[in-house]
C-alpha cells in the first residue's frame, strides 16, 4: 500500500509536468528514472496504464537507450568515456584502478547497491580527457589521484552537488577563432536584422550565402528552409540537432556552452523564415550539465522579448523553444531518428521519403539543423548572403569549426575558412609527428600522410568537425577496432546489414587482435563492409565499416603483423573448449587434450 | 530512355527492370509493380497487405545506378532498375547468411520447413552454408498461449507481426525492443507472456510470420513434405502467390488440424 502511494507521490508530478502526453515518453522516462534510480518492468506497466499506451511501447523506448536502466545500476553510476582519444590518454588504466578500488568487475553493481563502473561511447570531451560521467554529469581530465578522490566521495556517499567544483569544469579550449568564435554577440541583433529583411528577404540572403548544413551531410540550408516553408501543414517546427555523438567532435558543446545566443537566435531566425511557432533543442545526454544554463538563457531571451509573443516587436511572430534530453544513442543524430526520439519512441531512422521538411515532428513540416548551421544563419542575417558567400570555397562557403584531438600539443577548437589544408591544421595545433588523421569521426575517412595536402571542404574532404590525430607511435589497427566496437554498440538494429554486419566486423577485428586472424579474415572484413555500405538503411550502417576499410588499405602492416601464417584458424581455442569436459570426467591426461599444433 | 517514347506503352507509367518494361500505377513501389508484372524481387519484410517497411534489405536493387530498397522506393517513369544480377544476388546471399547466423534456424526439425520464406530464399539463392560464425544468441521460447507459440530463436526482426497486430488487428500485441544485435520482439502484456496478451489464433499477427517464430499449436507437420508451399516450385517461381497472398483470417480449427490452403504455384 505504502509502496503504491510512494510511487504516485514521486511519479505523479512528473506525469503532470508532461501533461500525460505519450509523445513525451522519453522525457517522462528520464524524469522518472531521476526519482526512482531505474525503470523496472513494474514501473513500465504502471506508466503504460497512466499514459494509456501499451507496455511494449514503453519497453521499446526504455530498452533502446543506453542511459535508461531496467535494473538498479547503483546510486552512483560511473561511465568512462571510451573513445580512442580517451584510450590514448590512458583511460583504461584509470578504469581498472577504479574497478579495483571498489572491488568490482566492469558493469557490476556493488552488493550494497552503491555504485557501478562501466564504459560508454565518446562523451565529447576529447580535448580534456580522459573523461567520465557520474550520473550523467561530465568530469574531465581524470588522473589516478582524481580516481582515488572520487572513490572516497562515493564511499562516503557525498551528494554530487557537494563534490569539488573543479571536477566539473569543462574548458572551451578555443585555439583559433574566426568570424563565428571571434565576433562578440549582441543579443537580438541578428533577429532584428532578419525581421528587417523580411521573410522573403531572409530566405533570399540564405540562398545567396549558399550555406551548407554543418552536420556532415552538407545539404543546402536555404533549400531545406524553403521546402519546409512551402510544405502544407498545420504547424511547422524548428529542431536544433545538438546530439553531437560522432566520436572526436565537441564543437557543438562549446557553441552551446559559450555561444548559446547565436544558436537560439539562429532558431528564431529559421522560425521566422519558415513560419514555425515551436522549436526543439535535442540535447545529447552527455551534455546534460549544460541544461540548467541553457534554460536560464532561454528565460533571459523571453524576458528580452527575443522569444515568446510578438518577438522583437514583430506583431504575430510568436515562437518558443523547448529542450529535450537524449538518453545515450548515437543514431539519434540522424535527423529522422532524432524526430522519432523527440516523439518519445526508440530512435530508429524512418523510411524516406517523405523527408522531415514535409513530414517531420508530429508528421508536420520540420527543419532539422545542426547547432553550428544555426549559428551561421545569424551571421547571414547580420551581414547578408553576398558577404558570406565570399568566404571559403565555391561549394563550401563560410568558415568551419574543427574539433582537434589526439596526438598534438594544443587540442581544442580551430575555426578556419573552408579550404584549409590538413597540413595547416596539423601545424597550427602542434602535431609534428602525425601519421594519420581521422576526419569526421568514426564514420569519416582515415587520411594517411600522403593526403595531408588535401583540403577541408565538401568538394574534397567533407567533415562534421571531428579531427583525431595519430602519431607514428600509434597502432591504426587498434583505432579501427575501437570504432568497430563503437558501431556494434550504436547500430539501431533496424536493418539486417548493419545490425549483423557491425557485430561481424567487430568479431573479426577481435579475432585478428587475438592473433587468430589470417588473410581470410582480411578478405572477410572488406566483403562484409561492402555489403553494409551498399545495403544499409541509413548513414550509420553505410559508413560503419569505412574506418576498417581505410586502414586495411592504407595501414596494412598494422594488420599483417597480427596475422597467423596459416590459411585459416577457428575463432576459439579448440582445446580450451574441452576444459569443461575434462573437469566433468576428471581426466587431464595427454590424450584428453587436442594437439594444438596439428 | 528514348525507346520508351517510341514504344507502344504509356511511357508515363513505365519503368524497366533488367531491361524488361514494367507498367505501374502511380503510388506503387518498385516491388509492388514488379510482383504484379510477374517479376520476382527477393524480399522478406514486405507483405502486400502492409505498409512498406524496408528493414530486411533483401530487395535491395540498383535504381539508376544507386542502391535502394525496392519495397520502399516509388516506381517512377523511366527508372532503370537492376535486380537479377550476379552482384546483387551475391549481396543477398550474404544478407541471408547474416540472418541465419544471427538467429537459430534448425530447418530439418522446424515445423515451418517447406513453408518458410527464409529457407525458401536460401534455396533459391543457392546459399549452401551459413558461412559466418554463429552468434548463438540466448533468446526465449514462450509456450504460454493455448493456441500459439513464440520461438524468438527463429525471429528475423522483420516486424511483420508488429505491423499486422497494429495495423490489421488493432491490438499492438508485438513490438520490437532493444537495439542493435540485442533487438528482440516483446509481447505487450503485463507479464510479458503471450497468454496474457490480446492475441488470438485468428489474428493476422498470428498468421503472418514468414519464418517459424510464431506458430500455431497442434498443427505442426500436418502437411506432409512434398505438399508444402515451396516444395515443388522455388519461391522465385511463385510470384503470383507473393503478389496476391492474403493473410488467412479463418480461425485454425484445433480439433481438426488443417493448414491454410496452399495458394498459387
Ligand atoms: S543502418 Fe544501422 S542504424 Fe541505420 S537503420 Fe540500419 S540498423 Fe539502424
Ligand atoms: S516473430 Fe516473425 S513476424 Fe515477428 S518479427 Fe520475428 S520473424 Fe518477423
Ligand atoms: S522487403 Fe524490402 S527491405 Fe525487406
């Protein structure tokens, strides 16, 4: 009885806050988990009743997201960021140290239900790693000493709010600022400039500017806005894609942390141009620490009449912004998966067409733009399209922010006009020994030294912003293996080639790492990759094997020195597989063993 | 493309598959038009009674040089589609092998043998071995329901049951949950068991599974080998059946076991 009332006492306010709306399911699950620590099957049954949807629907959402838990993960949930850059900074030893300190195995919950320690995908702190999350709050620059300090705090059950503030400091590390990072922001300036230009005028400037989306795909923003504006619909929506999950990129984190005015004003300008009344910022769970300050920022904008009714005095221009929090799923960076997630569902890419611009959030015309793209729209509003178009290259106008991490002296953000050469970036960040650069994250391309003369631009090396540097001491095989595991973990599972292909690739890479791979496995890697590339439903599966294929081609010795010199080897040790049989029969004589040499 | 204009057909509603002219009705997908024209494109997650889904990727074809799922891509005038080519069939064979190692398909002992589309495709595309290392997933068998049993070891995640239950039966009994290789079908009931769900034997969702994951009880093996759907003609030669197949909605008689009438061939 008391348990029932306890449930209502804690959960009722959450449901009320979200008005029992099933399309807010993901936000509801997040908030319920915050009060109950985890989401048991019983909790799901009750939530399904309250929301009048099926239990399976609630379960489908819960089970999709890495940060939603079906069982107790402890009151302190520690996750070590496990991107290759964290590894290069020594995260594995720190992870082991913390596990040993608590006497736990990876992923295990302590007997008293206090703590669990596990790994997670890139948390976007590559320039100040190794990083961890404690109950989804980011802690950067981990050291052995910091590990010990954290263990003491956890053991003493010190509330996170009372932990030393310096643990949670996230630096901007801006190393090279250009027109976006280097220009002061005057609140409302860009919005008023857009209103002065008028809806058609603003769209015309966007067209002249030829701004391409900064999320990686490089679609022309003006075309998107125009299509959304013209599509029939009762409502229009502006979605800001702040699900920056691509390993090695962290530019959106800095923009949200220190340039939020431009991001939000960009949304307002987009709303003005296409005629939207609601904007949604989809914030990745790893950046949850930013939420309070972003909410405060929005409140400030409302107070200045830069959001709300009759914005900047323009009668009838009403628009507001809500923040939605993700829950640990890289695929939600794909725009249609992101929309599914905004609607409270598992984040799986939709069948396209229809595209979001005609049928997006709530089946209404929706613009989905990257954080950086929206910042660029404010520049175009202020300075006009022609001014903007003159910067960069013909097909890639304006500047681009690059997140530099890995083997260099000065990791951080670098803003350049498009067309900058890889070699230039390497020089600027102090990477004199570079042997390879992975551009645009795990799904991007791996460039070898011979290609350092190439340029960052859509017509040459396109990028969403990630730039990871590997020097001559590094092992490109391990880099590719790390990415293979990342994709296995992040595949949404919707389509056959990606769901199974990512698992096959990571198994093959492990087999080679174990010294059990041969030329046969090398061929298999490329064969599986080719099928994934050609037949996967979305970009994740299509690109998941790129890093493996690139490194097989360009860094073959890293693979070859691991290969066994036979035609084929099984993935498991035949003799070890018989150990159980030997134990049961009590035999351990020579005849009970297989001759491994044969 | 100019030969379409000079042909006797209405060039506005024609495209080609492997050089053969295919008429279509506006709004049809490439796969629908192909099946109606008697052209076989391998597929698993498509069903003529349900909205396109596009997850199995068996139907991947090349449309004007680019890869696409024939079941979700709209037929458009003048498209040039490649379908029955060695390269595309090679790729399909790999996809089938992926499905086989990801689940647990013991065809010789399976009740669905001979009526199973996965098995039929494997024969048709000459998949002689699973090739990859089996995943040996731990999946559950739910035998709690009086008339239906659910063996997820053989599930290929096509979501036909999910869609049939939602869009035809209006019941939402099934849902795909989890992600990546951990995806699995879950049942909508407070206990998660089929017996506590709204599923009944005459539901479309109970008839539609293309493999042996959702089966009726007490009718297994009642049709002798040799008389099953794909026994005397390969699936590739049963285009008529694939285009028209409807979901039998007659309840399965428990006392006098009888398989749904064999159609087509
Ligand atoms: S390619 Fe991967 S992520 Fe994309 S739909 Fe298919 S399974 Fe999901
Ligand atoms: S149970 Fe059958 S119909 Fe349902 S998803 Fe699995 S294979 Fe498809
Ligand atoms: S039938 Fe087209 S993807 Fe399955």
